[in-house]
């Protein structure tokens, strides 16, 4: 499994080392630097930084790049302004999800960002569908890496570290000149796409990732690992491909309508997506769950309502304090109303809308005592 540029730098320096490492989304990254629950608190209430070396970027150039990629993915690339990005699915002709990605318009090129665990499949699918098109696809995995910065204090911490940038919409980006001590002449700051609170990605050359990490630590950021990122992802209601989204799933089942555009023209799998829309609904829906957590809940745990199996859990995490479990999963649409009580194995649980409201979850826990 790939070691990221940041992990290699941590291994060879006196920087704060993680407690343990694990394979995560196609790369070896820290599971935690200290206490995962304290790291989750930093993500939700302060400023956390984390290794995004498990993400990779693919450059698409050539005169046909916009038309070609627009015909490959579910969102609108044709009308994407320079400096903006969109989230999208890559489908097979039967409308099943082959992968998810974010696509950005750099003006003279397009950049596709995805997890390293998906890169090989996406690259091979792209290659298969370049026929007579003026399109060149290049994997930038060795040329670029990224650091994530998240939390209510993310913007002020970045500025304290010397990374200045204007206001941005979700998935908008700016190339900026850094004033920090990382040594790069410029880097790219990308605003994250979820709505839990502000998140940013800093794209830069691998040689500069260690100095940037040091500058952010000096500015007061807390390093966090994949365990805390998992908890935040579940709270935000963001499905992970290969875990919450599988190749057998249909786009509308995932509730990620932000990935779909119904006015963009033809693309692979469009007929199935349109057929689902015209019929009004799918049989399953993706939603959140909150449980007291007295018994073990894990991916694959069956969801039971009124004595009948109505779905399955796909992701699970414990909230800080360990008193409550949060989860994501699929449930039959007729059983998927927020507030409904269900059983997750031996645990009672309540369906909750996404993203989850942590303050509400915590206040309900206090009232239940």
C-alpha cells in the first residue's frame, strides 16, 4: 500500500508521529495522533489538519476535453466555469456506479480528483472511452499531494499560517501565493463540498508538504487521523465509495442529488437515471442513524422495523464520550422517515436526517439520562 509524501516526511523527521497507521482509501495514513475522540472534537469545534495523500488527481487536456468528460459523468462539465468544481458519478451503461469524483475547471485543463483506491478503475474507464477524441489523460499522483484543514477555526488558522485566500463557494478553488514557511511559490486552496462546516484542501508539490504541515501546527491546528475523519464523514452524511456506495447501487439510492444534472445532455448511464426520475423514486434511501450503542453495531448489521428487515448499516462511528453510536445505511423508502425508531441488531436507534445535528444528538443524550 502506498505511503503518502506526508507520511514519509513524518517518518524521517521530529514532527508529531501518529500512534498507528492503517490502509485508508488506497494509501497508508495515520489512524490517530493522540486520542481519536479529542481529534474528533478538534474537527468539530476547532481546527484540525490531516493527510489527504489518499486522494489523487488526474489531468485532462486537449481540445475535446470538456465535451468528452461531460459525456462520461453525471454532472454538468460543459457549463463549469473556470475556478469551479462539481461532484459527479461515473456510471456503467446499466446506470450502476463505477466511482465518484470531483471535477475542476482550471481553464486550460480539467482536473479530476478521487480516492487512490478508485484511480485505477477510473483511469481504465477513461482510457476505454477515448476513441477519436482530442483528449489526453495523465495521472498526477506523483506530482501533487494535499493537506486537509477543517473546523470552525480553519480559515483563521490558515491565515495565521500565511495562507491567504478570498471567500469561496463549495468546490470553488483559488491558486494563491503563500506567505508561510513551506517554501512553495504557490499552492491551490479548494473549499470542500460538504455543509457541516468549512473544510479546505491545500494542493501542493510533495516537496512542500512537510513545511506546510509544520506551519499549520505552529498556527495552532490539531493533527488528526482517519478514525476522527470517519466520525466527521458520518456526521456530515457523506457516503464513501466502496463502503456506502457499491457498484450495484443506483445514483438516486445514494441521495447524492448534487452529483446529478438533468439538463446537460447525454452521458453513459443517463437512460437509467432518467427512467428512475420519470418513475418518481427508488425503493431504498440512504440515511443516518443514532443509537445508544449498548451492543455492537458494524457494517452489515441489519435494520429491523416492526419485526421486518428493512435495510442494512454501511458505516459506523462512536461519538466523543462513547455514549452514542452514529451510522449510515440504506433503508426501504417506506420505512425511512426521520424520527422513526428501528432496531440495529440488539440496539434501539432513531433515523436522522443528513447531515446530522450534533448539538441535537448531544442534548437528546442528556435528556435521556
